[in-house]
C-alpha cells in the first residue's frame, strides 16, 4: 500500500463541517440593522466568516471603534441566543467521513475562528468531540490567517508541517495553512468561489465532503 502523504488532517468548523453559513449571515445582518449600520451583501458577510471577532468587525464596519465593536458583539450574541441559535447542522456525510478518516489512521483536529464556548457546544451537540485529537479556537490563538493555531496543533501532536493538511472553505483557512508551511485542501461549501480558493495555492479543491476521502486516496 502506498504510504499516506499526510498524518494529520486539520478541519475548519463553520462552513466546512458544519452548515452554519446561512444562519450566521442572517444573524450578522440583523445585528447591523439593529445598530443602524450600513447593510451589506450576503457575499461580503460570508467572506468574513472564519476570522476572529475583531477582524470581522474591521471588515464589516471599517473604522469602528472599541465601543462600536462592543455593541456589535453584544447585539450579535443576544440575537444569536434569542433567535438564530439552533442545533448545529452538519453537512451531509460529515459524521461518516470523520469516522472513516479515523479508521484510516489519520490524526484529526479542528482549527476554527469560532469561540471556545461555541465550538465546545457544537461538539457536544453533535457527539463529535471524541473524534478530534485536539482543537484550537480564536480564543486560544491569533485569528486566521496568522498560523498560530495551526502551529499549536502541530506542536501538540508532534506532526511536521509537511505531514499535515488543512481542510477549509475560506481563503483565511488556506492562507493560514500557507503561513504555517502546511498543504491545504479547499472545499467549496462556504462563501468563496472555486477560482478564489484555487488562487490561494490550495493543493486541491473539492465540491463537498463526499469528495475529500476520494481526493486523499488518489495517487500522487
């Protein structure tokens, strides 16, 4: 059998494994409206998903000061809890994919711009916590595309950058991987077009979770 080119697979969470994009966009739009801030196109909001909160605010409300950022955070959090928070919805096949990859001997991790509280809640609700050998959120590391969270995962699990693959749906995932010296596989399940993802230098680009295992098993 040909040796596997990767030992560790690090997944983004929102938009890659969890189908949360539509809900996030709707809640963000409602928070901006509530605060009287300019309306944004769905595409603009989608392309900020995956960043840390400060970086998201800078993109959605350029020049916003600390007080404005605080109000946006509070509005979004309140609206999420009162109206938009639902049981997390995984993309079809996510549970089976992770089980298969674990059976294949891969180390599995999560590197996400989500908060620690939010990720832990989702992992508990989906029953996937035990599938991952480690996880990092923006609460424990600098926001993507800074490589800190991915490098922390590599260090904890003792995996060299050349033996890891980052799997994500945003340019931030792919840029973080490049900054960490890690190969990346793009998935077109988020807010970016295939050409935008390919332009970031991803080793491959697939249309959904069903194609990930096939891509990993393809000869190289």
